[in-house]
C-alpha cells in the first residue's frame, strides 16, 4: 500500500504546489516585471513563497493521491482480491493511516516553526521588491513616469547607440506650480556608477520654468513669471535608486505571521489584559460621571479605607412635567435648552465612539493572532479528513488515473476552500467566534469523511445510479415485477389457498388504508419516518401472496401478479386491491 501511495503522493504534492505557486506568480507578476531583479533574488522569493503555499497544497495532494491509489486498486480488481482474502478495507488502509498521521504531526510542526520563518522572509522580500525602482527602459511614443518627479517623452531612439531623439521632459519634482518643461533635439540617459543617480545629457533644446516661488505670491496683475533658456548642451543629475535594498525583518517578525504558538499566546494574553484594563477604566468612568447634576457615587470610608460607594437612586414624588419646566424661566429659551442638551449628548457619544474604535483595533489584533494560532491545528486535521474522504471514495468509484479522481478532488477542494475562506473572513471581521470560523470547514467535511468510510467498509453502492432509481421506483410504486412462467415448480398453486391469501391481502390492505386515514397529521408525519405496523403487516402478506402465485402455470395469472407493486404505500394500496380482485376472478373462473 505504501509503495502504491508514496509515488502518487509525491507527484500530486509537487503538481499542486506548482499550481498554487503559479497563482502567486500571476497575482504579483506586475510587481516583479521590469525591476531588473537578479535571478537569485527571484529564486529566493519563489522558494519562500512555495513554503508558504504548502498548507494549501498538502490537503489537496493527500485527497488526490488517496483517490488515485484506491481507484487504481478498485479498477484493477486488486481491492476485490484483498477483500476476498479476508482483509477488510480498514486493515488495508492501516499503513496509510499511520503514514498520514505522521504527515499530520509533521504539518503541525511545519506550521509552528517553519511557516512563520518562511512568511517573514517572503513578505519582507516582496515589500522590498515593491519599493525597488523599475528598470530604466524608456519606450518610444508614450510618456514614461517611472522616475519620481519626471515624465519623459521620446519620439524615437537609436537602440545601438542609445541616443534619444525629440525629447520632452516635464519636471514636477518641486511641485506643479514650479514645474519645468525641457525640449531637446536629442540626448543620452545612463545610470551612474553608484546606481543611485541618472546622468542626463541634452543637446540643442530649450527650457521653460515657472518662477512662482521667487515672487512671494502671485503678482497683482495675475500674470505668472517664467524663464526661458536655450542651450546647446545641458547636463542634469537625477536621483534614481536602482539598488535592491532589503527591508529589516524585525518589523515583519513582530506581526502575527512571524510568530509560533507560544509567541501568539503571549501576545493574545497581553493585548487581552490591556483591553480588559481599559474596559474597566471606561466602566469606572461611566459609573462616576454625574448626569443631570446627580452624582452616581461618592467617596466614603468603608472598613477604614476610602472607596467609591453608589448613591441611592433619586426617587420622585410625582412625574416631572417637561413642558412646565421649559416655561418656568423664559419660553423662548426652549430651543436653546434642547440644542445644548443635544450637543452634550452628541459630544459624550462621539467621545465613547472614539474610545470604542481604539479598543476595536486591539480586538482585531487579538482575532488575527487567534486565527493564526488556530491555523496551526486545522492543517493537520484537514490532512486526516481529506484522506478519509479520498481513500473510501476511491474504493467506491473504482476509477484510477487522473481523470475522475482529479475532477472529484478539484470539486471537493473548491468546496473546502470556499467554506474555509468564508469562515476565516467571518472570524476576522468578528461576526462569529474565531474557533467557529476556523473549524467550520472541518466540521462540515468530517461527517462526509465518516459517511464515505462507512459506505466503503459496508460495500454500499453510493454512486450506483440504478440503485437510487430502483429505490425511488419502489417508494413511488413505479417499479413493477417481471415474473415469468417457470419451467419447473416445486409446489403447485392450489386455487383455494391462493384465494385465501388474496382474501387476507385485501383485508390487510383495507385495515392499513382505514387506519392510516384516521391518523392525525402529526402521526402521519411520524410514521413517514418510522415503521407503520398495519403497513408492515400488509407488506408481509403481499410478499407471501406473490411468492405463492409466482409458481402458477397460467400466463394470465403471472401477468396479473406482475402488476403488484414492490412497496406497499398509501399511493399503491388502491392498485394492490384492484390487482387482488382481478386475480380472484381469474382463479374463480
């Protein structure tokens, strides 16, 4: 089993890893192209990106490899031979269960120790690449804006000598109001030796420059002074950092992606303690803040110490007439009182909304760290669940290769990914508890794995469409018998015995119909899922009658017996009674 599974597992793992790595490439291709990065930098970035993609590729690889392994065994009838020799499916799966358990344990340690280091390296490299200046390659006929503060336009260029012709340069490095426009017949642009400056040589051109910064404000006339300069040769030094500078990893290491379980737990505890202490302070402030000049608490001596003691509630002899209060002093002041009261309430509301925003940042930090901690365990459980889905499913469908297993694996993994991503976003936004969101996909797929394992052990025809069609036909009464006249019978059909059985059948069907019709609705719903005694009795009599009459040598009797349904229901009881009476007439005639 291991020799069959391991090559497929390694193959599918690297294929899945390559696919998810291509997804990473298409996502960040715009930030990598045109930067002039060295090969070892790109290779290092892809290496760490591949490590971060392992949690996504590993469950899919286990699912696909287990499907292909047991599908191949079933397709070549090797699984049938294994079961025929007395070895159960669970016993045949035992070596792979041990192996997958070891993989799950290794996945936990990978998530806890290797993945944080790889994520810190990958995100640090990616942010460093984002900040690197693009490679200097000015196109023809379009504006080039990758040099900070400058826009270059070149009509055409000589690719052999590097000469640029019909150049137009917009210099807005000192602001739009102090911009410069340079026109030149030709020029050369090259990178300085320090890779931090560009050296620009321009020939036969003019420069136009605004002088607003030298006028201390616009002149009274509203005209804008400017300077015009003609030149034969002009040299300009531009700041342009073409070096690749790595960012410091310490900042990324302090984020949730760079911590193991111990560090995540420490951060969660510290931030939770801070939130609790701040919340206690806000609650204390709310209790001690006077409203409508009534102090809710006062400081008193309690057991020899000063403490805040709640004041008794203010009780009124009679309800306050608000309208009379407004008119006691000056009626025209009523809008002023209402406006002041509204402003006071809005000020208090805004104050506590601002405090809640500050606490929400801490709660978000707690959730992100808790999500990362839950991820350390979900990958291991997902590996086990996908194995117990893939292996039994492969034994049931008995299709090997990359056809059907690949389709089924992709469908199941897409379902898993959608559920997992939905749970993650709901947990991140605080709509549900973190553990509920992160374990949602496992909770949904675990019953599926148990179901497939049970069906595979019991050799149930889960994907046999004919079995489902026959079951539906039996329940609806649309499946009919196909009895034929036997060439040899052990027991001849006696008309009197047959009439007795048909009489019992009619009596049992009448009892079943009458009893069922008298039941209340809730009882009918109950017996829809449970066995109804009268129906079971009538079904037994029907089966005995059919077994006895199937020995008849009369083709008319056999043809009429075929009209009996397989399953006696409230829909088929009328047809059963009609068929029984027709048989009585045949036997009596």
